[in-house]
C-alpha cells in the first residue's frame, strides 16, 4: 500500500460544546458531528434520528406518467420488459421491479444486457430482440437517460419506454413516455443521489398509491435495495442511509431463498451485517457474473422460490467469483511484470498500462489495485481486434473523467465520473492518449493520496462507550466514512504473529498506558518496524465479545514514525521522479539532492551490515535520519549503486530487495551515467 499524506480534520471545540448542550449529546459524539460539518439541526437529525416517512415521498417529475403507463400495460395484459444493467445496482433493481410487477399479475419479462455482447444500456440489437418477443412496454432501471436513438428506434416498433435512471441527464432527453431521473433540471425531488435500485423502490411506492403499506414494501424489497445501494457506492446520506439501515436490519430474516443461499455461500448468513460486509462479501459475487458471464441468472436467484435451482445458481456465482479472483491476479501479475521491465512508466503522475486480451470485465479492479499500491491515478487498457478498452480509477481531488475527456474527440465510447471512468479507443491512438493526458495534467500537480484522521485520541481515554457513540453514525460508506482516529507517539512494545502468521497482534505503550492493536494481512516478515520504535497509528475502534464479555478492539489502518512527515516524503519522491524523467529542475534543488561519495559510503555500509535483505524504503530513510539524508537522494543512491554493480536491486513499490555483490576493485562514481546526467543538467 502506498504511503499517504495524513490530514487531521478540523475540530471547532466551541461548536462541539454547543451541539452537545443543545441536543443533549455526549461530548465525543458532538465532536464527531462537528468534524463532519453536521452542525445544523437538519444534518444532525439526518445522522442521528431516522425519519422513515421520507421513503413515502415520490415527488419526481414524470412519476405519475410512469405509474399510469405501467398500470395501463398491466391492466390490458401488454407485455412488459424490465431492462436493467449487469452490475449489482442494475441486477437488484431489475429483480425488484420484476418481482413486484409479477405480484400484480403483469405479463412481464426481464432483460439484462451482456457486458461482452451488448455493453451498457439499451441498444438497437436489444430492441430487435424485445420486438421479436412482442414486448409492448420497456421499463428501464439504472439506464436509459442517454438512449435517445435507441428509444426512437423502439417507437418505430410501437414499443413504449418508461425510463428510471439516476445518472446525469444529457442536453437532449429521449422521447419516452416518462423519464424519472432526479437529476432532471425540472425534478423537484429534494434528494438526488439515489442508486438505480432506490428509484425502483420509489416507483413501487408510487405504484401502491393510497393503498401503500410501507412496512410491507420494506419487508419484501429492502434487502435488494440495500445491496444495490451499497454496490453502486452512492453517498450514504439522506434516504440512502435509511435504505441501508433498514436493509441491514432486515437482511438476516430475508424472505428470498436465493439471497439466503448467497449469504450462506459467503459464510455470513445469520451474522449481524454491516455495509462493509455487504460491499465485500455479497456485491462481488453478483458483479462476478456480470464480469465473466451473464447476470440474468442472478435475477433468477433473487426471484425464484425453487430451492434446488437457487442453490445451484449460488454455487455458480461462488465459482465465478473465485475465477474472477484468479483472472484478476493473473492480469495484475502481468501488469506488474510490465512495470518491472519498463520502470519509466512509474515516473508519470498518471499510471497508464496496457495488455493484450486481458479480460475487460476485470481491468477496473486491477486499476484499483495498482492505484492502492502506487498511490497514482491509474488507467488499465486491454487490446483486442484493433480496439482497446480502458478502465480508470482515481484518488480524491483528481478527476480522471476530466483527464480522459481531453481525448474525447478520438474516443469511440466514453463515460464515468471523477473517481472512475471507462472508454474504448483505437489501438493506434493509445500513445496519443498518453501524450494528451500527460500534456494536459502536466501543467498542474496531481494531489497526493491522503488519509483523513477524524481526530487525535489519548490512549488513556479509549473506551467501549466511544465505540457505541461511533456506531450512532452508521451505516458507513461514501460521504460518511467510518472515523479513523490518531494515536500518536506510541511506543511499540511487542510483535506477535496470529492467525497462522497471517496477521499481527501489536502492543503499544504511552505514558504508562498500554493498548493492544491488530494489524491484519501483514506477516512478521512484511513488518519492518521493530520493538522500541515510536509510532503514530491510524486506527478504527470496535467491540468484540468473548464468553459473554465485551472488550474494546483497536484495528490499525496505517502507521508511521512519529517524527516522520509523510508529505515531505511524497514531495521528495515526486522530485525524484522529475529528475529521473530529465525534466527541468532548478540548480538549488539539484545541488541539495546530488549525492556525495560520503553519502554512498554511508548507505552502502548500512545496507551491508544490516541483517535485513528487504527494506521498506520509507522506513529505511527514517532509520538513516541521523545522517540527515534527503529521501530523493537516497533513491538516487540506490539507482546508482545498482547501475555500478554494487548491489542487485529488486523494487516492488516501496519494498526494496537489496543484495550486496562482491566487488573486487574500487568503483568509480564518475562512470555513472545517472550522475553524469545530473551534472549535465
């Protein structure tokens, strides 16, 4: 995982005290509200007091038109097709409406586009298929707002279309019977950030009209609304919070035999779930089908009462998820090999990497993995038949959509948002894409990856009561993240491998106050700190129960030396990349990082005498702090030592594998092309 710039959020103690007094809240909870800028009555009530009556609100433009057209189709036995999308949001929304329409006695079918053959949303080929099926009305979920030509084509067959979509609206709207999209300029809905499945739920509420039994609708459909809302990573605020909160309360007693089967396969059935459980255990199993095969069977899973059939589908999804992981690992390995062979790619502010015939359903996940490791916005492309499909992921504060939009004139297809985007491009234009993106963003620096610390805590104050107060802010997700707290100046006292060596139990002390914290998915060999180190910890808090007793659990999200400023490290690394690319550098900066013979001698001696053969270069830099060595200079020294044959160097992100080589004669630093290049600059 790449190093991040720690940012402690601002706390206004006076405002927090006012909130605590006015709303009769504990001071710690009031402080968390102030940190999240939830300081007015509306925001505080939204976070702490649930108003489920909001779910009855169906104040959307065209909602009445949609209801009337659908009821007309049901009343006259016209054939309806619910047309969705292949991701978790689209699949759950499709399942929701299909089940509901079927319960009303409608003549209804569903269609989920294939990622491989159809691509996203409606197209004319799909319209042809539905015309052949004698469909009279298409109801879209999670798509349709940009399908101007496709809906015109459907009308030529006398097929009506009702659109429910939550994406941004284009300048020209399709000629549909009804367009329910909260992002329409003329839509009066106060809340805009629904997922597709949230709008599908709203359509059901509107269809029920005066006969609405909200408890009944929630009981039967909220589990699917939960999965789709979490899966689409929409902001967990407003009505989305209510959807997820209610869904988590109901999912353990779901009426769906298919969902129960899926929960059992994920080994979480019967457990108290969180939004994180849903995001990491349920959503990937649904999306795996969309990435590798077809998600129509997932709709069948959610809508069938046949236990034998749903168990078979759940097993298929489990196998496909495992296959997805294997494909992802293989592509990631190939991408890493390319970076090993062409390290210059890693010098760019935006990481762009391409391969042949990589599975396009998985490249987005690979882009996310590379971003997590290298801390840079990442674009992964897969080439096939003269076309390349790209998937991009970004960091907060850098719009990857804007970056790719620079190239829109020669892209075949393009869509997305600031944090993620996808596109198709001719292979011959890939180099042009790289150059244009670099030229556009070269004028300004890409921000560093950051880690937000809600506030610093004294370890002596940690308590189970704090955990209970944090839980009042659940569910956590986009725009409402789980608080991460800072425990600073903690002395590392012991390191204990647990869980068959896969995890670490660490003990710390400060001011005679001891705490135990867990560092998951880190082995002792991968842990480069030692007992006695003074560290800052970024942690989350939870509670655990054993033999009926509750205790506080502390989980480490990140850690660093107490006296180390990660921002300085990140700036030095970017300076190093600038030097390596032979870009302009002022003389003062260059002189400061130009290594001397004494610098080389010191680093070489430290490496040679160390018992370690593998180093986290950031930690190594801190351990050499007494010599007052710049981080940029240290990286250059490693490059030169490898160039001159003093060491074998294997770089994997921030992890440097170093092997001292036996040198028979004195090495001449003046023979280094790297140093000579710097001298010429």
